[in-house]
């Protein structure tokens, strides 16, 4: 039985889906492919960059709050993090170090007047970036995310501190800088930039930072973790004053039709302590709205819980089968992922910009360790993409209304465990239990509402 009727029925009952499809921008001249294609006259504008400090003291295990600029159109946003040098006297015996991919937050949120406009988890961000970055850009991304582990000969002694320094002591004692792209909806296109200048109140970014135990692998008592400080780097588009006035007059008419932007938000669910090599089903009741993609991966629980140098949440293990169902109806099935190598077909069919080679490391400058803790097998990251193409985030076409699905669940079969540390063409096999992470990417509408007094505010419209 085809799942198409189930999916169409779910979308027909989605108020958000129908709102998106019935907007003015979806019909009329703007939707006519014969118009506005031979000539492009851009508005007088310029790009600017500003670094924003935290309102409260940045540090571990707290919510850090940033006030975004009150002018311009926000285009790109990065979190800049400095992990300070370790405390104590420099010696080559120090083993306190940052874990691999030490993303220092669990969630980031855009907040306006106390309401969350959009949210993204660290796991979603890392999974998305590593399926959308290719070539030399991937090498730069891995450096930005401190995802280049040290050589086996120096790992225990120096960690990955200041990896560009020549000596072990310098690496152990120096600061490291991390730059985390925050791929919110306003980075997708000029027409979806977040208009900070027109809003009548302040917009904030809230960052839930992780604890030192989540980020640092400490195996001695002599040296403590380094300090954490952070700021925001904002890339802005600004219009000429005359163009800005004309833009506002057309776009934000008092008591007029609200301007809407297609945005996205995420939900992340972790199914903990699942037996490796087992089969089961995970209820997806926490997911709602118009879902575009599901990112799915399993990682070794003992490595996440470890306190020493092996601590890692990205040691991904292979699945044999993944099936998305609603009331027993199969919506999407991935099978033979290991025994027939069908996972390579799934990666290729997604048309994602970055397709990893089997057993590949995530950066050309990486060096594998003898115990394999330096490797990340991105081929064991799976994605159910409901949309046509990969970069298509400008429409609701192909997305699926999870709120209208009955009893949505993900059935899984994990590959059979092998001896700890054994590598094969499916990636790293570890005996022991795993955690299964599922991150959804769902649509929402950001609405700019201008009242009769000319004050403009934003709201997030979801299911």
C-alpha cells in the first residue's frame, strides 16, 4: 500500500501548510516565470559585520544572552567561542583536553518579547553542516569546529590545545578558538533576512552552554579546564536611507497585510541506552508541524559517558534498517544498509552536496588513532529527506505534517556488534549499548505584524 494518501491527507489537514501555499507571494506576477527573469536591479545596499558581546557573563553550564543589533537586515550568524588555556604548570604529562567536536551549547534560540521564534540543537547543527559542506570548505569547517584530533603520539600528552603550536606544552597551555555557524532561516536568501531595523523591540539570541564535564576530558587532578568566553559575529545587509524608506513604505503598511518569511526550527529526541545489534521502534510524538528532514544516527553510549580521552558523542554506529511508519503504513524505508551497502544509494539519492567515501574521515588533515577514537564515520549519519533536492528550503513542497500523522514511529534494526575497536566497511563497531539521536527540521512562518500605530513586531506561526 502506497503511503502517498497518508502524506497528502496529513498535509491537507495542516493549517500552516495551507497558509504557506495561499500567500500572495505564491501567486500573481511574482509566481510568473515569464516576468522578472531577464533583468535584476538590486537595491543600493552594503554588507557590514559586527561582533556582539554577551549581556551576562559567558561561561559553562548557564544560559548566555546576546542582544542582536537594532538596525539592518541580519544575514549570517556565528558563535565565536574561546576556550582558554588550562590552569596549572605546563608539563608534557597534562591530559586535560577538549573532546572532539566540543560544541559548547545544547541549544540556541532566537527570542522576541519572551517568545521563541526559532530554536536549533547543537546535534542538528553539526549533522546538517556535515551533510551540506564539501571540498576545501569542509576542511575549514572542521578547523572551525575543532574537529581535527591530534596525532596518536601526542594525544595523551598534549590534547588538542592550540593545535598549530609545535611543542606539546604550548598546545596544552594555549587558547583555542571555535566558530560555530548558526544556520537559521535568515541565512537562506536575501528575501528572508531578519529585519532588525523595523522591529519595535529588541531581539535576543539565547545560548544554553554545556558544563565543563561535557566538553573537557580530564584524567588528572593537576590541571583544570580552561575558561569559556563567547561572542556573536553578525553579518548584516544595510539599505541606503532612501531605499530603506521606500522598502518600509511598501512592506510594513500600518494595519496592512503582514509580511511572512518561511523559517525553520528543530526538535531533537535521544533514545538512550539501546542494546547494540537490537531492533525496536521509537515513538515520534514529540515531533509536530511540517517536517522537511529527519537526521538519524546512533553513537556509543559508553563514549559519551566517558571522562577520559575517549569521550565522544559522534562515534556513529551503522544501522541495518530504518522505517518511518504511521499507523502501520510505511512512509519511508531504508533497508539493507549494511549487508547490501544500500546506505550508499541513500546518500547518493539525497543529492546532498557532501557525500563521504566509505570509512572516510571528515577532514583531509586528520590522523587516525590506534584505538580509532579519532575517526568519525559520517556515512553512518542517515537522513530522510521529504523534499525534492537538497537545498530547497524555500517552499513547503514535499514536507510532511507530523501533527496529522497517527502514531508516527521509527522502526530500527542496528547492525550486529563486533569486537570493540574493529573496523569494517560499515564503520566502527563497538560492543555495548548506544544512544539513538533523531533531529527533525520543521517549517514555521515568521510574521511581521504592523499595527495601526506603525509599530512592527514578529511572531512565529507553527502547527
